[in-house]
């Protein structure tokens, strides 16, 4: 269930805090360790509760947030793919392209082309 802001409505305050941290920082090179450091829970407990509450892993949530950023940035033709990769938290264009294609079935360039065809 999503709240009015579009974020998941999460009743567990620590999991909500972790989810907010992910959404606010996905454009930087965060990983599970940084999310764990943002809440007063052990790694194991956070991972268990996060999956129980959200239905996905912390890593999958980071990836989803990065993909959301990337798709939004790809709508702007002023950003080259290298810039989109950097601003959406991927370490390199190659990693970004590989991950984007694995998640969507198409390359970032094709995604952008398909947007302009509509």
C-alpha cells in the first residue's frame, strides 16, 4: 500500500526509516551496509524485518529506487547515458546498462528512443 507521497506506507518506524534512507540516497553509491548503519538494528534483524514488511530485500529496494531515478533522467535528452548512470547511483555506464537491460529487457538507449516515439 502506498501513501499519498507515493512511498510505501510502512507501519514499522525503523523499516520506514530504512526505506526513506534508501529513497533519499539511492543516487549515491549506497549499499546494504549504509542502510544498516542508518537504523539501530543488527544487519540480520533489519534484513529479516525489511523483507517481512516490504516483501523484498534491501538490495532489491535500492535497485528499484535507482531504476526509478534512471528512468526519470532518461526522459531528459540533455543527460547522456554516462551521466544518467552516475546520477542514479551506478558505478559505471557498463554496470548501469547491464543492470537496466536485466531489469527492463531493453538498453537505456532503446528505452530513451521508445520514449521519443510515443
